[in-house]
């Protein structure tokens, strides 16, 4: 059974009994290009996930032929001299959405087909915890090509994903990366045949949903918080988290399952 939490508008959200929530970017006629209305809806959908304790994993995908082509350039062009004010609002909503995804306890899996471009599409890929892409998917920053700079945190996340030199190359020269090229530099988790995206993504999501949610959330937080931080500043936090988790019912269940040679049954307690 699936609950339709948001069933209309530019962003859809549903939640299945297995704990897998799905955000669907729903402006296929515009290649899921992001405008202010869209970005407000995206932020709202992510906040729904924060407020719903049943969410174990969040999958983000795009309706139509593309994952997300970035900002809605037609809307941007129509603003004329008012564009700076419009982009300040759009960027603020995009930053809120990206931050909310990063702070979500549940891991975020991006399922990418077609193009993932600009601060919207490329930014969501960089902000996700795991990324599954089709063999025909394409990736591009595109910001400087239209006289803009990267947003959605890409200037930070991309560098840590692929390294400084490669990030500079991608952001300054705007190559269109194939899925194979994106996987080779560490941008993707997995590349799958085009007709297997749904099955492979849900298989990964469901396996994560069966894990110990507090341990997964703590691990996600440790990894993201450690980006760019000196090792010695993170060791005490690791030790604190490990000690805290060792007192949970899930930790005891995990140890018992190993000793009894069976699959664990995690409850989130």
C-alpha cells in the first residue's frame, strides 16, 4: 500500500509500507525545470519527509524524459531586469531544499534518467547520498555557460566528490558527461540499463529501508559533517556516536543476528 502525501502540483510525494518515500519532480513539459513555485513545492515535500517517522529512505526521480534540466530558463528570461530579485528568491528556496535533504535522517537516493543539469538537476545529484543512473543519462553543470555561477551547494559537494581539479574542469568548461564518465570520476553510485532504473533503484532503497535507521542516520551525519574537516576533530564525535548506538535495541539485535546466523529485524529503537 502507498500513501499519496502530495498527489498534485510540480512535486509529488508518496510513501510505501516498506518505508520508501518517493519525491517525483513533476514538470515534464519543462524538463522539470525549476522555478520559484517548483522549489517551494520541493522544500515542502522534503519537510513532509522530516515530519514522517515512517520514512526510512527517500528516492528522488523525475517525470517525463529528463530527471531535471536545472533552472527554468524560459521563466528566467521573461523576468528581464527583475531577474536578480527573482533568482534571489529561487536560490533561497533551492538552498533550503538542499539543506533539508542533507539534514534528513533517511538516506536520499537519486534515480537519474535523461539530463541532470544546472543547479537543480546536477545539484540534486551532488546532494544525494547515493545515485543510480541509466546508461543513457547525461550530466552537466551549465552555470557559467549562461553567465551564472554554480548553486545548490555544488561548489562544495562536487569538489569533495570528484576532487578540486576535476570539479574546476566540470564547472568552468561545462562538459556533458555520460553516465559512464560520471561513474568513473565518483559522481555516481551505480549505472544500470535504461529499462532497469526503477527496479534497481527500488531494490537499493528497500535494502536500505531494512537497515537500522538510527545507525544509518548517524553514519550519514558523520560523513557529511566530516566533509573538509580535519580527522582529529571528527574522532571524538565518532566515538560518541558509536557508544550511543551500542545502547540501542537495534544494536543488540544486530549482534544477536550475527551470532545466530540470521537476518536482523531492526525496529529503529
